[in-house]
C-alpha cells in the first residue's frame, strides 16, 4: 500500500474544508478584499519598491530584441576598429597596445585630407607617454590642425571629488546651470594634450548601466553641483547642429545586433593611408562621422545591452550618435500616475467581474483579449514610434490578480453555489420547501442554457438555488434531462417568506416561456414549468427529505402529463 495515498487524501480533504470555510466566511467579497490588498501593494510599489519598473526593463529587452521594424544604421557613421587583427598586425612594428601616439597622429592627418564631418576618438588619453615625448608632440600637433576632432574624458567616482583639484569651470565645454557651485571640484580624467583642451571638444564617454547591469540608456549630460558636463555624443551633436535632448539620459534606439555599423579595420586603413600605392577609395571618409575605437575583447571595452551580453562600447557610442543625429532616440514618458491608475483599473474591473459572477468562459476571453491588446500597444509603440509605452507592469499585476481570483473561484465554486439542501441542513425544525422544474428542451446549446439558468435564478427577492440537471438518464429519470431545477426553502411559520416564494415562482413561470424562445430553446409551449411544494424537517434528515421531494415532484409531473 502506498503510504502517501492516505496523506494525499487528508490534504485533499483539508483543502476542501478550507475552501468551504473561505466560501462561507468571505463568499464573493473575497474578490473585493483581494483587490484592496493589491491596491495597497501596487501603490507602495509605485513609490518605494519599484518592482513593476524592473519588470518593464525585462520586457523592453525582449521587445527590442525581437521587434519587427528595426531602424537601419546610418551609412555615414563609420567605425575604424582596433580589433584583434589590427593588434596582431601592428604588433611587429609598434609593439603591444597602446601604440605610440604618433601612429594615431599620422592616421588623423591622412584621414583629415578626405574631409570627414567629424573624427571621434573612443580612446581615453589619460597620461603622457614619458618614454616617447616626441610621439606625443606629433599627435598634439596633428590635433591642433583640426577643428572637427572630439575626445573623451572619464568621470570618476563622485566620492573622489574632494581629492580633485579640477573645478568644473576649468573644463572646456562645461557650462554653469542655475545655482552652480563655483567652489566645487570634480574627479575627472582629462587628456594631457594642450591642443585637445584648447579645442574644447570634450565629452564624457562613461556608460552608466541600469541597476541590473544592462546598458539601455546613454548619458546626455551630468549635472554635478549645478554644472552641465556633456557626454561625448552630446558634444558632437552640439558641434554638428543636431537637436539635443533635454533629459539627462535617453533610451537608445538600437540599430540591431553588434557590428551592424559599417566597420573597417584600423590596420588595413592605416597600411593603405601610409602606402605609396593606395587601393582604398580616396573619398572613403569624406563627409562621414569617423569613430576610432576598439572591439577587441582583450581591451575589455564591452558592455551588456538588451541586444547582446557582449556589446562593444564603440558600437554603443555609434548608436548614441546615430540617435542624436536623427532625433529618434526612444522617449519613455514617466507617466507614473497614469500607469498606477491603469493598473488599479484593471485590478478593480477584474474584481468586479468575479464579484458579479460573470460567465467564466466569456469573462476569461474578455480578460485575455484586454491583456493581449495592452501588450500589443507596447509592442507596436516600439516598432512604429519613438515613444515607448510600457504597459508591462499593469498587465503583469492584472494577470497576477486574475490568477489568484480564478484559483479561489475554482477552489470555492461549489461551496459558493446556493444550495437549498445545505440551507435546510443548517436550520432545525419544520421547513417549507418549493421545487420548480423548467423544461429547457434539447436545443439552444450549453451557453444558452447557462444564460437561462442565471436569468431565472436572479429573478425574485427570495433566496433560491438554480441548477441544471444534465446527463443521459434512461427510463423515468430521463425526464430530468435538460431541465432546470429552481428550489426555495423557508421556515414553515414564516408567512412572509412563503408568500414571497410563491410570488417569485409565479413570476418565473410567466418569464420562462419568452426567455426560452429568445434563446431558441425547443421546449413545449405547454407545461414548461411545474411547481411542487412540501413540508420537510430540517437538520441531518434534510438531504433525504429533498430526495423524496424530487421523486414526488417527478411523479406528480409525470401524472400531470398523462
């Protein structure tokens, strides 16, 4: 014998008793109590926990990764890639990275002859090369001859600001906002070249990921003690006359998987530029935005993004520049109140549907359709517009409420049904019982019969139980097939209740015929309803009394047809 069988049976019985207890204690009010609890949790999360906001990020990643309409990368943005092949090719002449700055200076001089729109270095120059001062001087002179080169600076941990001697006003391109602290210092790594500092074409190239470590946004500028420190893409945008975002950060509108932008190898281009017999087009970079950076894994410039866990930093920079050039970075309205109200509307509308006892199949389809529509709105917004409407939070919370409510409805469905047998058991003494049988016929379908049951069961003021008798019985009991049984019970000495039951039964008898015709139920126009009443004893013997009443009602009905 399986020792787990008795345990499973006990657990099943315990669950049934718990469901019966909840049904008796809370009944349909449970759905309203649950909605009130969800309201408290949703409001608290909106202002403190931000769990729903984290769900939005995960959904955004999925939608942007699998969207149908993907913007194409700008053809005028070219990445000159210091990849592994370039590191290997240049190593024999210039050693390991970093190479002497003269290499970059020569590269810049030759590229500038093609008149690019901008040359953006995604390479941080943090210290002078003390072993090759002439090389640094060459690079400094090459930069000084340009007016379209841009360079990064690195923002360090703000905790180190007190140790820095650099004031924001000392940094070219940094502007004072209202209330700027002129005595503040900022920990930042600046290029050690005079030409770069005098040119003033500097910007931060820090990439700040979200709390989960995924880079979804790009910094437009930092507000440090009232000083506006621009990012490198924003500095380029300002120089080239692109519209600049007002927000400090903007949500990147990704152009696809990594290596989507036109990319050329640094070593190949450098070898051709310094060769007497050039094979590459002489206008390869004319009018282009040239970004010099690295995708080599050994240089560790990779970040996790919604598109890839190993997204090269130079490609992220290119995406940010592309977004600013076209002004199509994603807007994400911080409509916290609107999202909160929508979430509460979904929860309470669902609660009201369960409370009113709406048809399960119809209600489930309606709820599922509404959630699908909300998800479709989010997905369409990220494919067809630049405003991302993220409805994941309301949908997820609404689904959580629906799941709990449906579980409660499933567990307590039988216990919540009004049963005159149960009512009779709960009362002692003499009772007055009334049973009405309504012949529905064989057509109309299950959905029509259920509508008829609910409509007739809700008529009148006295409590009743309306149940459909189903099955394929044979012989005498086959008369119960496709029959609606409506029953009432009240104390024998309660004249008012008995009168109300009689009035309800008469009203149902009059309404049954037209209602059946409305739903195409094929019942005879005559003898649609049959009512029988009897006195019975309450308490433990109530079940046997009701069986006898049903049998007697069946016999009376049979006799009336003969």
